[in-house]
C-alpha cells in the first residue's frame, strides 16, 4: 500500500485564513499578499503587528479552532481506504499547538487513528511515496513524489507539481 504524507497547516487546516479574518476584524487593516511570497505568510501583516501575530500563533487554543480546508475531509476519508495516510505537522515550533492539533484532527477527521498523526520538528525524517505540503523546505528532502499545496506564500514557486485544492487531489489519488 502506498504511503501518503499530508501536512496539516495550509493543507487541511486554515491558520492563515483564521488569522487574516481575526486581524481584519480587530484592526480593519488589509494584508499585503505580495509580501508573503517566498515562504512566510506572517510577512503579509504590517511590521508593527508581526510580533503580535506570532504571539497569537503561539497561544494556547489557536490551532484548536481552525477552519477545515474545503473538501479535505471527504477526499482524505476516501484516500484513507486506499493508501497508508500519515498526517505530519512540524508542530513543535508552536508547543501549545500539540494538544490543539491532535484534538482538532480527531474532531474533524475521526477516521484517522492516533497512529496516523506525527507531530515533529523537522520533516526530514519522514518517508513515503507521496507528500502534500505547502512549504518547499518540507518537500526538498523528501524522496517520494512531491506535491506543493497552493497557498498565498508559495504562489511564486514553480519547481514542484501543484495541488490547488482537494478536488485536484481527488483527481490524482482516487
């Protein structure tokens, strides 16, 4: 059975969308998506608020309330019947996210077992046949087939085959 490694943030969970909605509601200011290009959506927020955004990312409970990326539940449920799926998140950068991410995943994706969740610091240790991730740094060292999941911060990257949404993932994997 082929193994598929699936990232959480910006692939099945939407922390950027949640943060942008909260920020616009709190401050009424716009985000500069062009500044996100090259790797970090944090840079899209005004410089004077970036520390506050990072603090919110570090806060307990932030990752527990994230919206689910459209169609990810349906597609991953079907994929889970045909592939060995692991949800892998480089979560230790945000220590308060560990419990949040585990609870979030099992609430929204109850068909996954605890054995299918990997919370780590670096994805270099991960092996599989396919990887779906929004960050090149995670794909770079992966030995299998690499798919870059489209997010505002990676729109300028052209070196990887893309998946723009979960319907496209279904077309590839199902």
